[in-house]
C-alpha cells in the first residue's frame, strides 16, 4: 500500500562510503519498467567488475531494486543492491553507516550516484515466518534500536506533515470515494500532532515484516533503510498494516489492530494514542494516493482502507 514513506526531493550531502567515484551516473527521468530494469541490470554488471564481485545466486526484485547475492574478492557473502531513484536512494547509505550494523545490515560499500550498495548478506527467512504478535514485538524492538539523535541531511517529518495537512484539508474531491469524516479526522490528527516536536529522532519509516531477515550474527536485522527525522510512533505504522485479508473485517480487524498497537507500543516504548493517530493519517494518505490511480483500479484498496480507519478508531 501507499503512503508509507515520505517524499523528499532534497539531495544528500554525505560522502560515498566507497573509495571509487561512480562508474556511471545515469540521468533520472521518465522510463518504462523494462527500461529501468535494464538500466539496473547494466549497473549491476558494472559494479560486479568495479568492486571485484562474483555472482552467488539469482537476482531478485527488492521493492523496485535489483538485489544480487555475491561473493567479495575475499570470498565473503554479500548482497549487491541497485536501487530505484528517490529519497531513499539518496539517504539510505547515510543511515546504514550511522547504524553501523546495530539493528540493520552492515554497509560494506556504496556509490550513491548510481544507487549502488554492497550490503551484508542475511538469510532468506523474514518476519513473515513468525506469528503476528511475535513479529510485532521484534519490529517494535528494532524500531527502538534504530532510533538515533536527529541530524541532517535526512528529510523531516514536520515539513511533510504540514504538506499532508494542507493536501488533505483541500481534498474535497476525495469524499466521493473515501468517507469525509476520516479525511477530516486525519486533518484534526495532524493539527494535534503538529503541536509537538516531530523531528525528534532518525527512524526507519518502512520497517515491515518483509524488510527484516534472520542473520548469523543477530536473530533479526533490517535489510535496508528508509530514514526520516520523525517519531517512533510515526515509524511504527509501517509495521501496523495487516499482512493479508486474513486479518478479517469489522470487530475482528479492530481487535487485530488493537493487539498490534499494544505489542508494538510496548516493544518500542511508544505512545499508543499517537500511534493510532498516525495510523489514521497514513491510511487517509494511502486512500488519497489510490484515488489518483486510473478509474476502477483502486476501488478494492480504498474499501480496505475504509475498514482500517474504522478499525483503528474502534481500537481507540
């Protein structure tokens, strides 16, 4: 679902971790999915040579990135990741370097100009293998572990929240597809949340069960970074989204969400009421994104988001 990450167009002012300059610096612009895939495959080939890496398995898609298991020149397992353009690509290497392997994979090398990262390789098992509430406990603990004192150049939640507030307040056209009361409640939540300091920590804003894998040196590690200067409660919403329709409807969905909110809040040391407030905001933002898609395509997704808004309010 959408609306899980901030959009930021500012550049990163951190220096690359790798010793070499970029092998190539492709210009970002409108491109078909096939064209983007070919570009990433070409970059992977170039960095295999530049960093003296040997393929060690089949490549896979990783949220729009190309991920290729490799061996380093010394024979150590690693993962070469060529990401898509965007704010995450600009800032991911900086957050991974700050975390330095604590709660997340180690960054071995990077060339941000080409969105190329060489990462510590994890196992294949992710948190979707665990029971739901156990996975929430791990996600809450990792969110707390990864939180760091705020510092530039990461995007700020406060600026995004002000923009979201104005966008939702003026989105009357959304009311034909998404209940007006939820849009207005999201605006009211943002008004309340914006009264407090929001840019309190560097957090991972897209830490969900599929983004955490088992590793040799730690039970669980985040496999990448989507950093923002925000609050732990904002970051936890990514872990709150139900995995599948199996979460149920009506009262069952409300109970499932309330159990998740409690588990996440306890594990992360977070405020459950603020987590509920951010959840409704992000559900409304996701509905806004879905409504902008071609007519007919987003109907099911918006219906599910309406159910989630009802459920999270029942939980409160």
